C-alpha cells in the first residue's frame, strides 16, 4: 500500500475504523470503464419523441397516451399556451392556466420534460420541436392534422398516429366526451 502524500487521509481513515487503500490500474481490472458506458449511451441514444396538446381537461386518456408514446423514446410534451388554446377551443378556454397544465403534464412519470408552446395554430409547438431536434411526432387519431403531417415531411420527422386505447380496466376518456360536445 502506497500512502505517500496521503498521510492525512490515512490517519482520518484509521481514526474512523476503516482501511485506507490506494488502488492502481491493475486493481481495477474487470470493472467497466466510465467512458465505455458513456460511449455506449452516445452510440445508442433514445429517440426524442414529441407529443402536443392543450391538456386542459387532464384525464387518464392523456396519461395512457403518454405511456404509449414513451415506448418509442424519451417523451417531450409540449403544452399549448393559453392564447393558442383560446384560439383553437374558443372563449372559456383554457380552464387552467398554462403553468398549471404544464406542471400536471410534467409530473407524469412517462414524461421526460414538459414545456409550453410559443407558436400559434395547429403547429404552435413548431419552435420547440425544431429546438429539441425531435425524431418522432406522435399524435392520436383526434390530433392527426394535415398541417402536422406536412411539417413532419418537410423536416424529416417520423410521424405516428396512435389509436385511443384505454388502460386495461379503465373507461376510455377524451376531452370531447368529458365536455359533452
């Protein structure tokens, strides 16, 4: 054991009842290298998956959608900002302010990150999608819009439409059936 230059550490360890060792490179043989793990992660990065929505009547259908979308990679949820939700849904919307909706969405375990959109119209999340360098845009059948399809073609993103499938044992939910219109 070479403790030269480390007398203070050796004394501290001895006074606390544990052995002080200085390990050489040969002592670490067989342990994975930290850089090797990082290199493997960089070589096989998970896809950046984006979903968008108002999430004003937040319900189990949204959570199920996040669960399914997250199976394709790290899930980024872009929540519509208040002015755009009003533009798309009409007066009286949103029911909850954007910060609250973003907080709720971001608290779901399947979500890597939630953020608020800055654009307008059906592609209000365009600036965020481009900044994230997303790989895949996932929508449900209600969210399948020609503008979204065209955006993905133009920017080389994969586009996936998921069917609404409630979690086993739960009733299917949508904002439309909750509102009654």
